[in-house]
C-alpha cells in the first residue's frame, strides 16, 4: 500500500501531460502554402522579368544543363 501515493502522482502527471498535448495540438496554426513566394519563382532579369516561372520548365532546364 505504500506505492499508492506514487501511483496516484504518476497518474496525475500523465493526465496533465495528456491534457497539455491535446491543448497544444488544438492551438497549432495551419501553414499558408504558397505564402512568401514558396511555391512560385518570379524571374528577376531579362525580357521575362516579373513573370512567374513554371516549375516544370525550371526542372527541365536544370536537367538539360546537367547532361
């Protein structure tokens, strides 16, 4: 019976941790995809300056340069 205090404190600690985890999960904010230019690349020089580049064209160009 001496272990009852230890077991009760352990259960309270686990319950508190579980509650904190669930609160933390609920308070997370969703990430904005495409924010701050993470999805598209804007051409900075040349005749196409200011246009948004197609990601497939960029990948194809990189592949043709490495061959």
